[in-house]
């Protein structure tokens, strides 16, 4: 009992001695700050937020989490002014839950092209990445695969790798196919893709590159920026080898274009620091931030005229699918259900034939 | 903490008016506070869920349930075999290295399950060093030339969780074995039973309450795991909960699935309780002279040595070693300016929660024992099922009642004092601490309950007859016997909160980080190496209490030949 008492006393004393902010919610203060919930990792956004504070004098309070932010906003409206997300899924979920407010800003509308923002201004995309094919340089001939549709061709049997069909990036890709080609087609397509898998859908996007390097499969589905992260990995030189063994194929260049996804930002309905929150989004859509924010993660800036990172540029120009992401997002639920219906993740080698 | 002492009958039963003594009322209040988030998840489950069930039942739900059951059975059997087996060996057998194994067997507790999974996937997958060496050696070209077990599989998940979770069982069964009277075992041996039968017919049945607590903790942890099953793409109920919640944007449907998995746990617990409804497990004989250990032959010593060594090597040395290698290469990336601050935050939060959880767990367990009232027992059990709910879902459950309380508090202080308290509860670390208590009360309550269940009520009777109040009885009589159990509870909660992630992420205030959240920001971006230093710090912070725990446990065995004080 004594020891536990001491332990409690010790921790309480540390608590009291620790700096302001721990027991101070810091949300009731007005002016001079903006409260931000972020689905993006701190190490990605901190440098740019520091710059924002330097430029404007507005302090940014951040809480990063990957699940439950929506519910937290619902329960404590007004605690956060803005949200940064890492993809379209959470932007769409937040919009559907009606916890956002539409923002009218000529700066934002000028900087961010229409397909990559909500038509009524509920959210704005900030950086873009394409969901492309990583293909083996040696084992996949140029022109052998040129579209998502090609992935179901019988000649690719046992040659494709991907992460879980339920991962948000794959769900968005499948949703885009539903948006263009309908549910029935997508269901058949998923079945065909499953039949061509080399292994159970698993791992992350880099793991697919690794699998191609080691010869487990020839084609992987992945986001572009992972290529950059592998190519520049000085510490883990093996990843450079993975990257060197593959090239990027941008699918559907002859028709609708490659599926893209965005990271984005939005403003909560009950934001207390509305002006500052809008300033933050506008800053993130501006030249300086676009270059830094996109370049740091090897993504594409959305503002036209902003220079693409040289490495990203080296993968080649491509035509992006011009469909509105808000439309794609509407099909995410159906996409998720189709993954269940086709039993996509339950791939077994023996069951292929 | 004074209590009414003049109750005529003990233990009291529910007859006539409901007892209103401080222990009963206190227990009910604590149980209600801890149960509030669980209830808010259940309430969420009552809102309409968009016809999701039809889809789930006709597609994936049968497989979710099947996978979950296989996973739980697998992890349950494997952890029980390793945990109970090693506990028996180090407590009652003599073989080289036993003194070191006593504490070293606990070390895997300090490593988060998902870290174990990451490390082994790196080593054992097709592109990993093991298969690479095999391919080079045998000249195999591709995966179709040979067979190798797939790590990202149900079997792999069972193995990973077993390595990370068996210490719960080891810990609890070892305490039970230590507290068993030597004379029972000796009687058994004198009557001609071999060591195996002594184990199966006497020691194991006597340890049953502890084994049950251990197994149910392991099963709840298995059920709520998301990190490992997600990484391995195993479709369990929990994976399904997250899928419905995040991909289908259907929180109500997710809460309904969570309710199903809770029903699962409650049924299991109910069956177990029912099967031993007429049994009580008291240690009535007080002869605790040192247990005469079973001498082992050379061959058996060798076997015992390796049986204890293997779980430590696989569950601790290899993963910790890999982390250490990464950490030395990548310390610059992870040693940010805030690292020490995060470490301090982690320590403060964990010790605060551990102390509170141990005290509250003991309070409830004793309150239930005092009243003997089924309502109290049911309330306490209900309050401790938060452990089975996936962390992020429970975190959402925590926010709702907290924000209500914030509004009420704010309105109250504004009307009386004209001061706005803002989000005093949900916007500060009170939220995380509360969340930890909700999630980990099962650990401390279970441990305290298992400890108390082994003390015969005659002890209480004697103390009370001699004029002690219930509080005094607890402090003077039970506490010295329970010291080991209570410390175990505190340290289990400490180590678990150090590793806890989903609740910490969501419930923390702005600009606040812990070691676990620091590790997560890299790990979630596929940068295990950069997160290694943080992960290693969590491990290091966990090791010290674990060793301390082991030393204390060894001393919990009451000794008649020592001059140690027996009162606190």
C-alpha cells in the first residue's frame, strides 16, 4: 500500500511540475492559435506548421490520431478548428457526418483544381498521389500491362501482389472503378484480380516492391510516393535495390487516366478560430507549402505551376483520372462490400485453379 | 474509508433493504464510472446501422467468427501450455538457471505484440534472411520450389500472440503455485502419486481461479488486438469492427459487432463460473515451509532448461535484439527534441494509472467479497469487460460520457462562479487516465479477486470477531497476504499502459505525446527502424518493474522460518 501510495505521489508531483498545457485544455483561449486534428503523421506536417507559425504568428496545437477523430469531433464540437487527413476516405466520412462547414475562399478555389475539392467547399485536397503499378523491370515487357483492366488477363495468373483489399487506398481505387464502370463490372474485375494473385493480400505498399525484387510476383499495386521513399533510403540500402528492380506504370493513359487520391484539409462546423483555420488551409495551398508539403512525401502538388520534386518528375508525366473525388468517395461503401462478396482477402494458392 | 462494522451476518446477502455501507456504495460508484464508456458503446449499437447485418451475415461474418474462435482457442491453449508449464517448472523443480528463468520468463511482457509481429515478419517472410539463406543453400529459385510456413497467417498470428501473452498466465499461475501449501503436495506424494499426478490432481485444480483469470485476460487481449491481425490481414471480429466503422463509415454497425464480441466474452466467463459454482479454493493449511522441489534427472533438467529458455529467446531476446540493432543505426531520427518529454509523459501516465487501477481493483474485489451480493458481483464483472473491446472503439466510448460531464461541469461553474472550465475532463490527461482505468481494470480487479478468493472467509470472521472493522481487516489481515497480487496488478497495468496505443492517440490533449504515440507515427508509415528507439525505451521501462515484480513474488510465499515482519 505504501509503495503504491508513493508511486501515486511521485506521479502526481511530476504532473504538477510538468509544463502548462497538460492539465490546461488550451482550447478556450481565443485568437493567436488554431487547434488541429491530424490523420497525417506529425513528422510529415510539423516542418510546414512551424513555417506557418513563423510567418503568421499563429500557434498551431496538434493532435494526431488515425482512428476516431470523427467521433471525437462529434462529442466535443469546437475543440478542434481544422482537420488534416491523409486520404479521401476520411474527408468523405467527415462530410457525411456533417461535422464540417463549407469554406468559401477565392485563394483556395484558385489554388486547388475543381476535381480535388468538394463542390461546396466542405474539404480541399492539398497533395496528390497516384495509385500505380510497380512492375518488374526484367519480367514485365513494356506494354504488357497498361490498365487496371489488364490486371484480370489470364496471362498474369499468379503474378500480382497487393496489400489487403480492405486497405483505404485499395478501397478508393475499387470505388473509382465502380464510378466509371459500374458495380457488376467491378465485382467481376475483383474476381479476376483475385485469380491472378501470387499470394494472399498482405503487407504494405513497400512490401509489394520487395516481393517483386525477390521474385515472388511481377506486378504490385502501390502509391507513387513509396517509390520515392525507397529510392532515397540511404540508411536501408536494400530498399534502393527493391526500387531499382521495378518501374512505374501509370495505368489507363489511353482512356480515363490513372486513379489518384489526395491528402486534404477541412474546417469543423463549430470552429472557434475560424479565421486562423482558413488562413492555415490557404497557406497549405500556397506555392511555398505546396512545394514543401508535397515534396517532402514525394507527392504531387495540386496547385498548378508549382514545381514537382525532381525525383517525382523522373517517373514521367501522366494523365490523372479527372473524375471528382467526391463522386469516387460515394462508392467506397459499395467497394468495401464487393471485397467481402468476392472473398478477396481470403485468397489461397490452392483455390486459384 | 470507514465502514459500518455492526452488521450482524457476514457475508451479507441481498434480503430486504439494499446495504448502504461505504464499501457497497463505493464499489457500485466505481463500477458505474468504469462501466459508463462500455454502456455508451452499447448505446451507440442501438442506433440504426443501415442494414449492414444482412450483408455481413451473408458474406464475411461466419468467417470472422470462425477465425476469431480458432485464434482464441489456439492462443488460449498455447499460452496455457507455456505459461503453466514454465511456472510449474521454475516453482517446483530444480534445474540449472531456474533463478534467472523466474524473472526472465516475464520479459516478453515488455514488448508490444505488434512489434513482435513486425520483427518476425521481417525475418521469416519470403524476402527475409531465413528463406534467403535456405534458397541460397539449396539452390531453390522461386517460392514454388519449396514449402515454408507463411508468417502472415492465422497460425503466424497465434504464434506471435502466444509469445507476447504467455507471461500473463505464467505470472498468475506462479503466484498461485507459490501460495499453495507444501503439505498438500507432500501428502499427495506420500500417497504414492508421481509428480505428474501431483500436478494434475492437486496443484492445477487448486490454481484454477488464477489460471482462469490468466486465460480470460489473454483471450480478451487476443480478441481486442488489431495491430497484429491487421498486419497479417487476418479477418477477425475486431478487424471486421474496424472495417465496418472506417471503410463503411458505419459506427453503429461497428458498435453492434463489438457488442457481439462482448457477448462472446460474457458467455465464456459465465460457462466457466457455472462449471465451478460449488467449488471454493481456500488455502486452509498454513504450513509454508519451503517446498521440497522435485529433483530432475540430467535429461529432464536439460529439457526443463530448454522449455524455459525457448519462450524467452523467441519472445524477448530476438525481438529486443532486432530493435537494438535498428536503434543503434537510426537513433538520430528517433531521438527528437521531445523524446525525453515523451518518456516522462509515459512514465507519469503509466504510474498514475497503475496505482489507481491497483487501488480501485482491490477496492471493488473486497467490496464484492464483503457484501456477497450478486448485484455487486455482476456490476464488477461488467465494469471489467472493457478489456475485451478494441481500444479505439472503447476510446470513442470514453469521449462521450466525458464530454457530457464537461458540459455539466462547465455550466455548473459558470452559473455559480462565473468561470468556464472548458474541456477540463475530455481535453486533458484526465481523459487518458480514465480511459486506461476503463480498459485495464480487468487486470487489477481480476488479480485482486483471484488473490482474495484463496483466503478463507474464516479469516475475515476471526478478525471481525476480534473487533476489527472491514477496513482494518483488509489492511491488517488481507493486505500482507495479498501484497504480491496487488503489486502484480499494478505492474501489469503499468506495463500495459506503457504499450497502449489507440486510446492514448485519441484521448490525449493537443501537443501531447508518449513513447507509444512516438513509436506509432513512424511505425504507421512503415518505418519500423526509425521507431526502434522508442519501442526499445518502452521495453526498457517495462523491464525494471517486471524484475522487481518477480523478486516481490518470490517473497510473497509466507515463511515461518524467517524473522520478517508479517504486518505492513
